[in-house]
């Protein structure tokens, strides 16, 4: 089951060692910056397409076991809800979380961003 997090809860999870994964597009990363410490792994491209095998290959390098806690981040929480529910319900990941409200919620809460140099 996917757990919804507030920005404050995301910070707590980060401190406890959860893997942060920003699934937005490279353009979005450059536009706003990212939550400090996030791994960058696009799920949907600019056209809404995805390659599940490619994503899972990279995802499993970041999240090595089904018990490893991770937090997905996107712009509003919509994409992470879809992807997070897939990972929890279809793929069996037990500690799936996402930032409810996405990067907008992170920004509205007054949190800082890290610039992306890709």
C-alpha cells in the first residue's frame, strides 16, 4: 500500500534513510531544481510514454529489496500516486511512499531545492 507523505514527513523519512526518487522529466528537474538528496529517474517522458523494463532496471539499483523504504516525488503527486501504487500493489514493494502534492507542496512549505546540472 502506498503511503502519502507531507513535506515534513518526507524529511523524517530522508533522515531515516529512505531513498528519494524524483520521477519527473529532465526539463522539470532543471526548471525547479530537486529535493536535496534525490535520485533522478524519469518514469513518463514528455509525451506520457514509459518503458517499464528500463525504469525497473534503474529502480532496482536504487531500491535493492522489496523492504527498502523509498519516497517518489513528482510535480503534483499524480504521477507518483500511479507509479507508487503500481510498485506497491503489482510489484510487491512494502515501503512505498510518495510526496502528496509533489514538488508544489515542497515549495509551498518553504523548503529548499538543489539545482540540476544535467
